[in-house]
C-alpha cells in the first residue's frame, strides 16, 4: 500500500471518531478560557485528536502543546500513532518523554509525556514558558502526579494565566477525563467550562461467574479461570475480538502461555460455533512491553482470526483496542498501596472497584452490542468490591511529591489545593521521612541535601545513598545499583521446573561472584559483568537475565551519571574520606539510604523491623541470604513483599554500629511538631524551645552479642 493511500485510510478513520464533529467548537472553547474540562467516552478521540486540532489551529506558534499521561506505555504508543497520523517522524515534531527516555528534539511541538515528567519541568520552570497549551489527560485515573499537577496549575495560573515574567502569552490548560466527576473538576478549577463529546455506546450484557468468591481474594486461581473463560468464548461465541483484564506482566505471560497451549488442541471443524472463526491470535499488553509488540495490538487481525488481547488495566481507559466484542474480567488489579503495617508502599493485587468493573465492561460496546463475562460471583461484587477506586494520593507515600512541592516554594503542604486531600497522617509521614533523610530541617525548610535530592527521579533513600557514595568518591558502586533497582526485575524465572533449576544455579553463581551474601552487590556484579561483556545480550541469555531490563538499566545509569555530573559542576557536594574495605564502604553508603529499612534478627529465621512498626519479616527465598543464619543479625532491605508472610527482598547484612547514629532519627520527631510545621504555624518562640530541647532519643535496646 502506498503511503498516500495509507494516509487516506487513517484520515478517514479519524474523521469517524466522535470528536471530529466538534472540532471547530472545541478549538474555540480552548481559545475562550484559561481552564477547560473536556470529557467523552474512552475511544472518542480525545488523546490522539485534540492535540492535532490545536496544532492545526496554530497554537504551536507560541510554544509547545504538552499532553500528560499517567502511564508510560500510553505516552509512547499515542505519540507513535499521532506522529504517524500527522506524517512526521517520531521524535521530531511529535515526540514523547518518560522517565529515563526522552524522544523529543528542538523541533518537537506536540509532546506526550508522563505526568511525572511535567512535574519535573515545573520544578525547573514554574511558568512553563515553553508551552502554549498543557493538556492533563486521563485525569479520572487520579494518579498522584496528575492530582498534584492539577493543584499546582490551579495555584499558579488561575488568577493570572500569564503567571510569570518568563511567559509572553497566557497558558491554556485543558483537563481531559472519561466522563467521571467533571462537575467536581470544573468546580475545582474556578467553575471553568466543561466540553462534553457525546459518545455512542452500545449495550453490554454482563454475566457473573462462579469461580471467584469472597473467600478467594488472596488466591491466584483467577489466571486459570480467565483462560478457561477465554477459551469458552472463543469456541462458543460469534466472531469478534476478546479483551481479557488481568493484573500484571507475569500473570499475563502465564495466561498467554496457558491459552496458547489449550488453543493448539482446538479442532476448528467441530469445536467452534462460528464457522467463520479459524484461529486465535493471542497478544499480551502490559506496561513494560517492547514497543514494537505494542503496535500489534492496534492492528486488525487477519481474516478469520480472532484476536485475544490479555491486558492490565491499561486497556480500561488509556488505550483503546478496536474490534473488541467480548470482555473477560478477572476482577483484580495490581495497585500500589501504602501499607501501614510495614510503613511503606507495596504493590499488591486487590479487587477492583465497581466503577472500574463498569469501565472494563464498557470496552465491549464501542462499535456494537457486546458481552462481558465476569469470572467472579455476584456475592464477590457485593462484598469485596468498593464503589469507587480510592485516588492514589490517598493511598501511597507522598514523600517525593511533598519534597517537590517544598522545592517549588509551597510550604503549607496541608492547605495546598488538593482535589481530594490526603489524610493528614500521610502528609506528616512524608515530612517525617524527609526529615529523617535530612532533606528538610526541623522547621520544614528544604536543606541543601534536599535540593540535590529533588533532582533525582529516584526514591529519596536511594538518592541519598548515591549522594553519600559521591561524597566518598565511590559513585561507581552505587549508580549501577540505583539503576538496577529502577528497572523491572532482571532475573528470569522460567515456568518449567528443570529450566527454573538451571536459572537458579546461574543466579547463585552470580551471587557467589559478589561474595554470596549481599543482594545489592549481586546487582552490581550483574551490571558490570554484562556491560563489560563483548556480547551483552548473549551474556544475559546464558545467565538467565532479562536483556531488555538490563539494557534499560545501562541507559538509566548513564542518565543518573549525567544528572550527578551536572550537579557536581553547579552545586557543592561535600567530600568525605573513609579508610576501609570497598565492601564496607559500599554497605555503609547503602545504610545512609536504607536505615529506615533496617531489620534485626528476632528468633530463628524471623527478623524484626526497627522503624517503630516492629513488623516480623522473613528473608525472601530469592535472596542469597535466604539460607544463611550464622552471623546474620542486622540487615537492610530494599522492599517488602506481602503474601501469607511478610518477605524482605534485596537484602544486605550490615553492622549495628553503621546505623547506630542514624536509627535515633527514626524516633526523633513528634507528630505535634510536624503538624504545626506542615501548617506553617510555628512561632519562633516555640521553635527555639524545640531546638533547645533534647530530642527524645530512644535508642533500640541492644545486647552486647548483637553488636557485631
Ligand atoms: O482519548 P480517547 O480515549 O478519547 O481516544 P483515543 O485514545 O484518541 O483513541 C481514538 C482512536 O484511535 C481509537 O479508535 C483507538 O483505537 C485509536 N488508536 C490507535 O489505533 N492506535 C493508538 N496507538 C492509539 C489510538
Ligand atoms: Mg485518552
């Protein structure tokens, strides 16, 4: 097919989208006011078309059009699609930027990016002087960064659209949402106008299943069930594509393998109801998938072939797969939640909300009537599924965003305009952590260290460890580790038992190479060995390491190094000296970032965390320290996995004396102090009282034998 013919096709396609009829009015609406809420059914063309309309209308004369997405994959695939539709090369006029991957250039005028990226840009340029329009997309998802952006843009631009000397023209802010809560959004943005794109939707019949009931919230039987259901739909329903909602990458890959295996044995002469159906094309769809594979999702399947996309929640609103007639809903989602038992954020599988289930079902009714098969019972719906999804801001750690706000000069972080306020204790928890990491002082002001920390797109603890290593002249030890912990899991765990044994053996060899007792050091060894190998991808294959993950770790490390170099040139990073073994200095650096994650052996294989929660934890079987008992009394860990037990992962043995002076900081501040600091209500007199008062240093009680 020639290029122009393809363009015609795409052009016609986009003219059939519901948004097309409203093009002139929409452009006018954006021109008329500073803030505008645009709402319309998922798939109506908001994300891909509106930026093109505004580009056509000349908005780019004054600056870029920036569109934020809560999800990385969405930012990439949509930018690709729009570049194609506009016939530009991706990365030139149309580009995208996500954390650690910038695909834009000097020429970029339509820029898709994650909400986190725009937040970083505001830090460097609060007036957003490079933009003529900023579009916050997928606001109904209520991601933490989008919520913060909403508050910030309201604060900066609602009284003065020009808002800064660096701007020569007023900024336009468009907020896009799939139907929900538009009145609330408009009220929040000084009663701004709401533009509704009327949608066409067709009825979707929903049926409940019998496989998952209220007692099954912790089992993973839903994987098998969705596979069975997909197979049943494939064989007994008329032609039309299937969209399966599952939880995450590994579950999706397992389901695809299972489905493939079972679909192989179908005899299309006898087994299928609709004789026009001659095959099944199984496609996974999740966040960290290679982009060329993602593109396949949007291609129509060959004639006679039924497409079955097995996706995470990303297919609920961020991406629209055309041709879907059947939905299979597992009823679960993988979500980052703050776990107050452990005092940190944990990725867990939880039942979806009822509104989420309705959104999932709706994906079957875009072009004709559809069907939604829920594998869970009516009782599960009634007893286990909440009405609405709780916004991320009310369920995850606020440490990084509070530091960003403080660096932007927003000191009263309690009375910041939140669309939905987080609980005060979450804000105080974040302030406490920032104080513990020395990112803010007792008065709540950002310290020099805090100003350095905010520059890194990493967890504050990890940043602090990197900065400590820089001071001690050993950043080469810590940068790779920080990079490795910022990408998806790098160790391959094959499903087949024999292969699994082989992989584990290889991984044990890698661990042994780094001393065999420190998972952080193993990460460093893997990084260094792979990078110095002549054929790194081969090396990964031999050692059962995900090459793609490692490749991103290598690129992340370079970027972190660049940030650090820039800071070293412009700012003062103190220098320190240390005489000692390399492995000790490495672990000491880790301690400065992970002293909030210290655990000490309690009895047998049980460890007890030292952060005041006193949780009982076990070392995860994937750790090289899993079987070691002798001499292992104090450890630090990267994260916690909660299943029937609480497991700590990526573990490193330490000495008590290395954290002795840091641990008291975990108990130093009291909530009353923080609450007044957060509100900016502390009088100088009070402050002096606190400053002079001896901080309540509750040292953990430690016996002599344990100090090693
Ligand atoms: O943002 P909204 O949900 O309103 O719609 P959209 O994402 O702009 O999608 C409009 C159309 O573009 C849908 O039919 C999508 O399937 C299609 N699309 C595509 O084919 N490839 C992409 N990478 C993104 C969207
Ligand atoms: Mg969209």
